[in-house]
C-alpha cells in the first residue's frame, strides 16, 4: 500500500488496496455530507473539493478513481491537483513561454548565420528564462500554500474509507 508522501509534489498521487467492494466505498462517499467538503461522483470517479467560501486561488482538489480487483476488494487511485481552470492556465503559460523560446532561438540562429547582430534575440531569450523561473517559483509557492488543505482532504478520505 502506497500512502501520501511527506514531500508534497506538484500533483501527488497515491494508491490504496481495500478489502471492500467498489460499490460499498462509493456508497459510503455518497451518503456522507460533511462540511466543508463537497463530493461529486461520475461513474467510478469521485471528486472531493472544498466549499466555495473556503476556496482560495491555491485550494487543491482530490480525484479518486476506484477499480475492482475481485468481488470483495478494490483499488483506489488518488490524485491531488489544483482546480482544472488554474492547471490549464498554468500549462498554457508554460507552453507559451516554450514556444516563444523556440521561435526566438530560430530567429537568433538565422541572424547569427547571416552575420547579423543577435543582441535583441539574446536579451529576449534571457528574459524568457527569467519568466520561466518566475513561473516555477510561483508554482512552488502555490504548492506550499495548498499543502494544509491537501492534508485535510487526505484525512477526510481516510476517515470515510476507514484507513
């Protein structure tokens, strides 16, 4: 059985093997109404979030996926992450910086092979590396700020399935 690591990574994952059927676990989550948690079920997937008034920019969500192993056991795969909107925006920024870096690198190489000055392109590449560093620092800060709520979500899940 794997559990939540001490060091919280960007999108931590865990896995638990349970000696109960998938339907029993899903039913136990469906019948519980415990503030401040909101539970949404879609087929064999559970999404656990905080109520709207407790959410901040960095509030994580927990996605649980249940798999049948046999008649009386199941496996839970868990994934912590930011809200899908925030994650999409964060990835968009990273891909944008990477695309600009590649385009400006090609532009700099073209100018270099034509014996033209490349000072502007070099400066822009350094600036993009700085922007990537800021995005990295921003992500690390967010991960640290979301860690207490991530542990709350994990404790709630453990309480419901009696780990």
